[in-house]
């Protein structure tokens, strides 16, 4: 763990505002690795009064970690808990990025680490926190970059620490981070734990992911109107998207919210055809040609049966097998579970096995999956089982509605000559 002290109440004064219509806000063409480069780009961190929550409300900033919760509401909730309990808050910057389909936060921190740290410092000022925790995968490049960035910054009253978190899928969930910081156990603490009231050390805690905090820093610096110069009225601003799989140029791109999906994929040199997994390992399968004109935003993707989730798109090759990929992911999800409740301990291994035997021609597996998925959904101690159920249901809908011929091939011939796996899977 690396620790230093830094400014208390702080944000940016208006200073050389970048072009509001440009889409290199988070990933500048010229990366700002060092503090001097960062300050030269958008100005120094300066003292100010409050009002961040209202600015975030006006900007309509949604969290970029997967849940898409309004960031302003989280800030208001933590600030209210501080006023009620009279305990200083803790701000946790979630830089772990546990979903292996997403690398956007890692790229962001490699290109502009001080923007993320600034967001955490500004959030700390807004909620009344005296401690910031930058949580990153242990022994990772992200951890090293953040530690070096913290060491660059002048020391003052606010404590900033960089903490290494185990490389496990569920370790980056908000309550799991809080539980890890409190006890060393990196498993979700449950849906009912009010971390905004009693989180790290029993104190009100704000947990936001790296991209959310970077966006927060820009809104605080340049205001909601600047932020809303691109994007849609419902979801202004830009968003980072990790694009991988069968694409010519895999990587991370920054696009305006609401950009047509075909334009997002074009950034990676890929046409909007075939099948893709949107939103990570708890995401949805989408036939791209049918949604090519849909805007890449939370609301528009949901209306088309998709989900933004962790902000990733994994494209299958033309001969890829959606069924085989789903079975792989479900086995990973079963191994990654916290094993704290029945749906996680028994339900996830069961649906993973069913999806595998369905791929091998077991006709009864289809009926078993249809019975089991509703029983598991919503009954876990955390949301991990729900994500696996949503993925499995999405695969069944795709197979039965759009790919009945491919499903028959599995049921009659026991499988297909699928290529090598495409969806990346890390440590469970």
C-alpha cells in the first residue's frame, strides 16, 4: 500500500477549457502521464466551495462501472450520511476492472492517471471525506502507475492510498471492495449493505469506478453545459468502450454517448454484422446488423435488448458459436462465485452444466435451463448470479429465435466445428 496526503476541498477553476465537441476528453491524443503534463492540459487543482452534487445532477452523469447509477445521487447520499453520523467519509476509486472483457479503465489510467485522482479528490471534498483509497489489481501496471502518480502530488491534509486487490472477478464489486478493505475478504457483502452509510471502517463510503471519477473531474472543472456539448440529452458526454474479439483493431475508444453502434464498431475497423456480446460477462448477446443504427447509450441499448454494462463489445467471428462461448462463460461465472448462498453454490454450476450438455446434444437441457433460470434470478445474496442468469437467458433467446438451425445442429449432430474461444476469461 502506498499512502500520501493531499488537498482537502478542491476542484478546478475555469482554465483553458478544451474544445467541448472534441471526443478525446478522457483519452487525450497526447497522453498526460505526469502531473505537469496534466496541469498544462486542463489547469491546476484549486480550492472551491461545494455544489458538486448539483453539477452532477445537471450533467446527468451515470456511473461507468456497470450499474449505471446516477453519480449525483450517490454523492448526495454519502454527504447526507456524513451530516447524519458526523463521521468523515471515505472515497474508494474502483480501478480494479474485474471483468476480463473490459480494459477501458486500465487504458484511461495509463494515459491520464491524474484525471482519475483529481476526480477522487474532488469527490472527497464534496462528501466530506478525509481519506481516498485507489483500489487496483495487486502487482498490476495500474497499481504501479497510480502509486507513481500519488507520489508526484504535493502532500496536504487528505490521505490518499493505493491498495492492491486480488485479481478475482467478484473482488471489484462495490461491497466486496469495502469488505476487503475492512477484513481482507474480497467477496460481496450482500445487496442490503448500505455502504453509503456504513462502509470502510463503519464510515459513509462513496465507491465510483475510474472512468466515472475522470468524468466527474471534467464536469467539476468545466461545468455541465460543456459536458453536454456531445452525447444525447438523456446521457450527455463521452463514454469509453472496449472492443475486442473478431475485429481488425481491438482496443479502447472514446465516443459520444448515443453514437450509432455501427460507428462505434468502425473505430475498431469492424462492420456491424454477426453476433456480439455487449456489456461484459453479465451482458447480452446481440445480432449486430439488426441494431447497427441504435445509439450506444444505456437507454437505447436496453430498448434494443442489449446492455451497456462494463462498456465492452466482443465480436464473434462469422463461424463463431454463441452456445459454446456462453457455456465457457457460465463455467467461469460458477467458479468465480462467492459461494455464500444457494444460487451461487448450486445454481450457477447447474446452469453451466446444462448449457454445456445442450451444446453436446442433450435435448432435456433446454427445458432444465428454462426451469432453473427463473428460480435463480433475484435470489442470490449479491447480484453475481443474476448476471449469469441474464447472459444464459440472452443466449437461449438468440438460439431459439435467431439461430434455430444452429441449435438443431447441436441437438442432432452433438456440436459444431467452432473456432478457438473468443471471449476473454481471466482469473475467476
